């Protein structure tokens, strides 16, 4: 009887150990098959410029209702304050796709004489996007980020 119980105990430990090894191997295989994209290739460098980013966001907030960004139909409209001369605005709008970095798009800012920049969205894949707008004017830096859902 002692021999049978001893054999049963050894078998139980061996089966448990094999099940654990199989579970770990499965988890490693699943982890290795997942695609991992960083938000940006220069992620570390961007984190070092975080304080500048905070100041740019604060500058944009001070603009208040004079600045707006919204989607109307298949267009993204960006309206700059009337006090900003359109020819003095220099920057870009990055349309960032969180689920697939290869779809990201960057557009140079060239507002019309009324201070409005139009960006066509009709050819873009439907779903969640983030408009990341950064520009400079009169020695000040500005930044705003807004989620956009294309349906």
C-alpha cells in the first residue's frame, strides 16, 4: 500500500510539473506572436521634452474660444485665432492611428487667409484617430491633441 501511494504522489507531481511547463510555453508563444508598436520611434527623446510640451499645451489653452479644431463631414477643420497672421503659422498636424502606426499621416500647416486649415479625411480608414497639432507663432509654441472617430 505504501508503494502505491508513493507512486501516486510522484505521478501527481510529474503531471502538475508538465502542466505548468506547458502553460508557461503556451504563454511565451502567445507573447512572442503579439505585435508591439511604440507610439513613436523617438519615444525616449520625446519624454525628455515633456516640460516643453506642458508649456505648449498651456499656451494653447490661453487661446480659449479663438482656436478650435473639429471634424465636419469628411474634413478636419482647424481655425486659428484672428490675431495670428496665417502666413506666420508654422507647424504640422499628425493624424495618429493608435491601432496601426503604419497608417499615421502628417500634414504641414498652411491655413487660408481666414486662418482655417482644412484636412481631407475621406480616404482614411474608419475608426479612432488622434489629431496631434503642434505649431509655432510669434516665438511661442502651441500643442493640442484631440481624438477623432471616423465612421
